[in-house]
C-alpha cells in the first residue's frame, strides 16, 4: 500500500510559489532563447534553429511537468 503525505495549506502555498518562480525563470529563458535565435537567423546563421527548438521543447516539457505536479499536489 502506498502511503501518501498530505501537506498543510501553508506548505502547499509555499510549494506553489516556488513552482511559480521556477516557471517564470524558464519563461524568461525561453524569451531570451527566442530573441537570440531570431537575431542569429536574421544574421544568416541557420545552424542554431534546431538546437534552439529542442531546448525550447525541453523548457515546455519542464513547465508541463511542473503544472502536472501542481495539479497532483491539489488531489
């Protein structure tokens, strides 16, 4: 049998605030990545497109995983 731990309300609020801070950092990273990629592309360097797209997908996955954890925390 799996034992579940239940967090108090103030503990869940602290976890949610931490997740929100991490999400904001990841979004800022994605915006910087987008700006650097567009700048490189306009400069004629197309070799950064696929690595930048891959990193952006990883960031999207991280945000999705954090959202999934947040929903699981409420159950």
